[in-house]
C-alpha cells in the first residue's frame, strides 16, 4: 500500500511519506487469584503526509484503499500550513533490538502461567490480588519519496499487579508493573512481586505526617511530578512557542551537576527503542540534561523546519494524527548511594511512592502540589509507617537544582529508567 501511495505522490505532489503499523494484542486479566478474561485485538493503520504547493496535508485509514487515502491527504493539503519541509534521504541505521522471538511465540497458556505465577507469589490472607498480562506483536514500516524504506518488528510484554487490603475503614492499594520487548521470566516475576510486598510491609503501621520544608526521597515510581515538567520543556514545539523555561539555554546550568537525563532509543529490548522514527529519520542518543547543563530538545521534521534546526529522530505518528515529537526511553543516570545511604540522610521526612493528580495544571512551569497516594514517614533514617493525609509541593526545576542524593540502582518504569532521588526543601503539609 505504501508503494501505491508514494507512486501517486510522485506524480501529483512535491513529496510524501507514510507509515504503516500492524499490531496484534492479547490481554489476560486476573481477579481474585483466577484468570477472569482473555481478549484479543488486531489493528492496522496507515498514515500519509504529502506536500503539495508547499502546503502539508495529512490523512489516515485502517482500510486498504490507497487512492481514497491519497485524495484525502491532497484535500487536507489544499488548506494546510505552508512549511518548507524536507524529507530525509536514506542513511545507515543503528542495529536496535525491538523484537523477542520468545515473546512473539508465547501461547496464551504461556502468558496465563506468567500471570498465575505472579498472583500466587502475592497470595496472602486479607489481600485481594488483581493482575494483567498483555503481549503485543507488530511491525512498523516507514517510507518516503526520497527513497527511505525501513521496517522493523516489535514485541511488547507488560505485566502488572495490584493488591488491595481493607482493614476497618482503611483501604491500602499497592501496585507495580514492568514492560519490555521480552518475556519477564521467573526472576522478573519474583522481582515484581517483591517490589509490591516491600511496599505493603512499609505500610503496615500508620504514621503522622510531618510538616515543613523537608527532605523527601522519591522512588522511581514517584518521580512523575519531577520529570513531567522536564519532558514538556524539552519538546522542540514548546521551545518554538516560547513557553519552555529551558528554551535558549543550551549549555547553561539549570540543574544540579549530578543530574544527567538522556533520551536513549537504542536500549536493547526497552519499550521505547527503535532505530528509525516514524518519519524515516535515524534515531540517536540525545542528552536532555548533561551534568546539570541543558543539553538539547527533541524535534520532528515540521517543528525542526519551523525552528531552522535539524530533526532529532523523535517523531511518532498515529493512524489519524500528524507526526509529533515524542520521547523514546528517558534514562536518568544513577548516583553512588545505596537505598540505605539515602534513607540515612533523612532525619525527618518522607518517602514518596505515588502522588495524586500528576499532570494537572501548568505542568511546564514546574510548580506542583499534590496529595500523596502512597508515602511513608522517615524518622532517624528509618521508615516508621505509612502517611495518608499529606501533600507535597515545590518547583521541579528548583528542587532538581539541589539534589541531596541519587541512588545507584536504576529501575525501569515503562520507558523511564530512574534511580531513587533525594531532594531537600520539599514542602510537606498535613491535609
């Protein structure tokens, strides 16, 4: 289908590119210790962009009708923006592992055994255990009228679980997940179950919330409020619009010297890895923050053309939307502290594992104020119990400018890899 689209474009448009994505997904849901449901879905989508008379047009379909799709894109270009967009030419690509034959070949019975193993490891009196196993197998193909032709296979396996414990009027919910191209295997299942059990153990006793400007240790799962502003500020579109606090500051110190954050699309088997983006641009490692200095921003072809800079290989496109810049795998470089070292630095404060309402409000500005969903009181370097009625607040840019400690063990949370981070001067208030 791509070939017929590009053939039409070569006759009736100045240039064109297209992406075809196929995906087959199996989802297994466990409730109360048993497999409750199995669902299967299949999706195939084609997205095309053309440039005609200097204007961009976009169209997408799940049908096999290239002529109708091209006409829709041509009609879109008639009223589209005028952009001097130049498509990439063919170039060598990095070898990146995005596919696992074992994951692709796994049967429903294999996936069910994986979920059942997790459920059994979490079985405990008074705990309600739910779990989900999802396996996707797909292909991505990208091509353009300048001769780019690239395709790769993809597998994605996610395993998640949550326990609910009701004690009187107290409800505790603790969950975790892992996601990668590979099947997690028994060691991965055991690590996931242990992560949840450890959090439940920390929450065995209630603890009164502290108050003041205090040290707060954010677990990798709890860092959303810290890194979401950075994600938005490093989008080329935000820089182009003049709303990024980091715009125009490449090479300037904006964070603590211990902080390095890299967008790395070449991590073998990670969920965001790929050798080429959805516009046919080769991917590359890009430091967003390097030793506390602002390193760079991510651009798709259109925002790069408008900004007068090269595209960075970060475009993603859905079936019906135009390409947009998006991250691959965000990797926060670890420090030198063990978990015990980090806790020992906290005379009185919190461990934050989950917050309520992350992503709401003016995120790019960096200010946040969120109630805790799951947090623990720390006194004298020891976790003494779960804190329920408390909120934390601060500004992510300012707090990341004074990091008190980085853990040496990085944990993956989907496409984010981060260590625990200890920050000074976080506002903590009872609610």
